[in-house]
C-alpha cells in the first residue's frame, strides 16, 4: 500500500504533467489562431514597407493611375453566386469595406480546385466558408452572409431589401452588385431586382464547355439589361453537338474561371476607383486567346417594364443635363446608335454596317454569338403590358419558355 | 495534514483531468491536421460526383476538347520566381505530377494580397510556404524546392542541372519551364539555360505600373528568345514620366497578376493537354481591356550563341521532315516571314506591310511597344563570336550595358 510520501510525490508529478499539458494546449491554440489571422489595420498607411499589406496599392495613387485611393475605404460591394472566389482580390485591394454574400450552395470536394475553399470546409455553406476564408485574408472587411436561393419569392424580396439598404451606412444601397451565378433564373432575378432599384451591376459567366466566358456591365436605363437582348456568348469554334449530350456534367477549368474572375474584378476596381475604361461587354475565347469587346444600349422594347421606366428616367436626366457637362462626359459615355436590337459596336463595325443590320439576330463582332434567339410569341409586347403589372413571375414564366 | 484517503482522491482527480487534457490535445491535433489535408487520390476517376476533385476536368475529355486527359498524369512542370501563386490552378487541374520551385525570397506581409501566402507564413522562404500551401490544395503533386537566387554562377549550374534532369523519371528533363520573375537578370538566366538545353519555356510579366502585362512562349530555335529582340511591353497610355520617379516602389494589382497568371496557366494547359491554340505572345492592357497577340520567329543574328545553334538544328529538322507531315502541321506551326527583327505578326498587319518594316524598332501591332532599343555597340556580332566561348557572364555583361 502506498505511503503518504509516495502519494504526495504522485500528486506533484500529476500536477506538473497537467500544467505542461495545459501549456501545450494554450500554445496550440495560440499557434492556430495566429495562423488564421493577421491583425486588423486601424488606419490605412501609404508607407512603402513590406509589413504594410496595402503598400503596393497605394503606389497606384502615387503613379497617378488612381486619383483618390481612399475612396476604397467607403466602398461596399456585393456578390452573389457560385464563384465567390472572384471576390477575393477585391478584398485584398480595398481597405475597410463591406461585402454581402448570397448563395444557397454547400462546399463539395469538387469545389477544391479553385484554391479558395479548403477540404475541411466540405459540407459548410459556401457563404460561411467564404466569409471564414476571406476574413483570414483581410480582417478589415465586414461581412453579411445569406445562405438562401434568391429566386424564391420570399428570398427575392429580402434580397432586394438588402441590396437597397445594406450599404455601409445602414439604409443606403450597395455600390455594386456582382453576379457570378451559373444559371438563367438567378441571372433573371438579379436583373429584375437591379432594374427595379436602378442598381448598377456586373454580370459574369463561363460557358458549359469551360473554354469561353464573358463579363458585362449593366447600367439600368443606359446599357442593355439581361432582358433587352438574348444573352451573348463567345463562340469557341467547338462542335456544338459535343456540348449538348444528355447527362454530361458541365466542365470547369479553374484557369478559365480565373481569367474571367480576373477581368471582372479588374473592371470592378476600374469602376469603383475611377481609372481606365470599364468594359460594357468583354468576351474571352480561351481556345484562341481572343477577347472581343462591344457596347449595347438598352432596348426600348425590353420585356422588363422597370428597364423601360429606367430608360425614360435616363432620357430625362440626359435632356436636363447642362450642355457643357454633356460634352465633358461624352468620352466616357456609351455611344448610342439605333438598330433593331439597340446593340452598338465599339470599333469593329462601321456605323453604316450597323445601320444596315436587320433580322432577329443582331449584327455582332466576329466571335460573339447570341445564346439563342427569342421566339415570336415572346417578342416584346410593347405598351400592351401595364408597367406595374409585370411581376417577376410573369417575366420568368415568359423567359422559361425559351 | 492530508490523509492517505484525501491524497488518493486528489490523485484520481488529477489523473482524470490529465486524461481529459490529453484527449482535448489529440482532438485539436486531429482537427488541425484534417483542416490542412484532403487524402491523396490513388487513381484518377472520371466519375461525375461531387466528391471527385477531378470530375469537372474529366468532362473536358468527354466533351471532346481534350483528347487524352491522362497525359496530365505524367506531366511535370517547373516554376521560378515571385509569382508562384500562378502555379496553383495547374495543380488543381493535373493529377499526380511534379513541380520544381526556385525562388530566393521570403514571405512578407505585403505578399498577403494575393490569397496565396498566409499571415503565419511571414518570414518563411516563398518556396517553403508555397509547397506547404500547394500540398494542402493538391496532395497528389510532389515538390522539389530550391531557395536560392538562380543568377549566381553556382546556383545557375545547379538550376540547369535540375531543369535537364529533374523530370518525373529522374534523369529526364522537365516538360516546361515557367518564368514568373520580376527582373531582367533572372529572365536572362532562364533564357540562357533554356537556349543551351533546348528547353521550351513560358515567360510572363506585369509592368511597373501594374496595369499591363504579357505572356510569351519561347521554343528555342523556332520562336524569338528573350535575347532575339528587345522585350515587348503593352503600352497602357499612361504618361511614362509618372512611372519613373526615383524611389517609388512598383505598384502591384492582384487583379492584373490574376489575369496574367490566368492566361499564362491557361496556355500551359493548352500546351500540355494539346487543345486550342497556344499564344506565342499575348499582351494585356488593363486600362482598355485590350489583348494584342503576335508571333515572333527567332532572330538569326541573336546575341545568344545557343539560340543560333538551336535555330540551325530547327532548320535541319524542318528540312528533314517528310513533305506530307509539313502540310499537316502547317496550321499549328509558326508562320515565318523575314524582316529585320524576325518579328512576324499574326493577323493585324499584311505581309507587304511587314516586309516594308525597317529600322531598329520592329513594326508592332497597335498597343505593343519595345521596352527599349538595343544600342549600336550591342548589335549582334554575328560569326565573329565563337559559339562555344560565349558564356553566361559575357552575355549578362553585354545585356547589363542596356
């Protein structure tokens, strides 16, 4: 039987071992948490030192490319959809800002190929996983995440409410909506919401064969919305038949995603920081490294009544604008030339050629085609539809027939 | 004083607490390690299920875009330089393969803006940090890292040895060399090594103002090497004076890096998996979303004797090739048209215009300019330099004068 002395020794041994174990636990916790976070930056510094995560960007201001870098500070943008990873470079560029993320999907192992999601996040909602990863990259950004499908009625209403009131100062709208979704219904929902709210947005997409993609800037009332004209795609010179086999899952190339995401976010930056020329439509054909650009004005016969209303308001504003300002802004503004589709080419086609364009398929630059043509029964119904009565459901039902 | 019973009770308490502490420690270790790794994949599956990380890529084969996806399995490529992150999408695309990474730099907080390096890696060598991050993304890739500057003589010799013998089967050369460096000397070192070894490589770069970039495919003897012609840059319509202020650090836009890296890796994929057209030169002007392409053949008066020797060998091979094959391959081959710089434009300039090109500055497509012209004393010395006597040092000394 153990003596008191022996037991006392054992107690001391155990106490020491327990202290060591707890110390190790603390160290592990510390290591883990320091591994996951850099400290927040209280004040953006323009100091050119390697410890300043914003130093390389402040250089843009010093070089005269960006006039006012600080604008980034108050910028909040908004992302929706499958390709949240495209948002990450924005975060690394901007200072304190706010992101609203909307997505209904969960992380799968097949999503690991884009560096963004991590294996241990499998099963989490994409917005949760995205917030977690993004927060580690840039703790200076705040997040609001919504794990739902924006195309159902209740969610759509909430989605509209958050776009129009979810700005950095609660009650103000967001600065920009980014669409990175992979299906028609979600795009139409974003289009409908943005037309109603007059919210500027950027659309992006990659083709099913993963070798072409595009980005598009939509300014309600000014440039063509998603319902103004059939969606455009960049032809990749591949036999279409090989693409439409039943039961074949869409391909996905992280490289194509990367290029499209890169040009999307670059254009977001140019738009928000006011440098360079923001592309209205920029296509990408990965097979030939071909990048066609074009601009499309809004279609006066657009199916979406809110789009038509925005066009009226835009015309009024343009008419009211003092002449001097108009001249000054002309360089940056979309050039308007009428043809049946309201589609206007930037440089590849002459005005005369453009005027001559006719038929249901617009005259497009080489390499761009429409995804489909709108059948006769869906032709714009003009003034016969009352502006206030065309609901999202009506619109979607019409478009679904396509 | 404590009784035996009291001491025994205390021992039991401590033992229980210690067990709990150790259990927690194990759980933490498990959580941490599962957080960092997905299991290796023994056999590439073409099954279209979300748990297959390669499913989206195998779809490329089913769609007829890629003939033989399995080629990825035996592919090993090689990266060098500051922008290792560009390699990550390759890893996610390829099955078991091997990467050799060469870089002398350490991770700094300013490098965090590209999602790739993580805050806790600050201070680690970039190759170590890269290997760690990449291994977590794709455990099916093996790595060989070298933390040194390739431009010193001893390292250069080792670098050459590893390019020519570091293939997946030891003793065979690597499949492709990728240059993602940010300085002239490192590019010249890679150029010299690849010319001597006849190693195909791809060069990439981003301008100091961070708003333009390019990629270039160099096939020794066939297309222009880095010494054949002055480096080309994509003009960004920015006052050059603002870019050359003393002491101003180069800007860096993760978006520009992302686009250039995306088109680089996309072209690596096209090259290795044999689909689409690989661009010989593809520029990117972020200000205007302008992407000029061109092809340049090797310059018979190139300063690099190994380049000239590769040109001789290429001519011999072309001459020996049966006529039938030549016809078949003509579509994909570089078109050769002589002008002073051996620079040949793909589509924007006619043959006649090309022939008429003269002077030290080649006739280039709109938007592309040379970074500098080569001064008279550095003009190619033709046959007066003995082929075997021009060492790396000579070459570098010559180029440094520029």
